[in-house]
């Protein structure tokens, strides 16, 4: 099912492209980039999990009422 849906989406993008050879080249490069990323392997994985870098995280976690 997933492969079929992906194929239909790719076909639609190719069929409606203004420049078919350029769109085909873009798809090829996307596939090559995905494969290269897969072969490069995972990045650093932290054992404690993810942490937010949002400056607002502190007061949201502390439960302060921002709006008064």
C-alpha cells in the first residue's frame, strides 16, 4: 500500500511538471541523498532523550500563568 501511494505521488509530480527532465533529475537526486544519509548512519543518540531548546520551556514547565 505505501509503495503504491508513493508511486502515485511521484507519478503526479512528474506528470504535472513543467520541465519533466528537470523534475526527474530532482527525484533522482533526492533518492541518492536519502541513500547517502542512510549509509552515513545515525547521529549521536542521547540516552536521556531529547530536550527542548525553546527559551520559553522553563516557565511553561514551572506552571506560571503568562497571561495574568
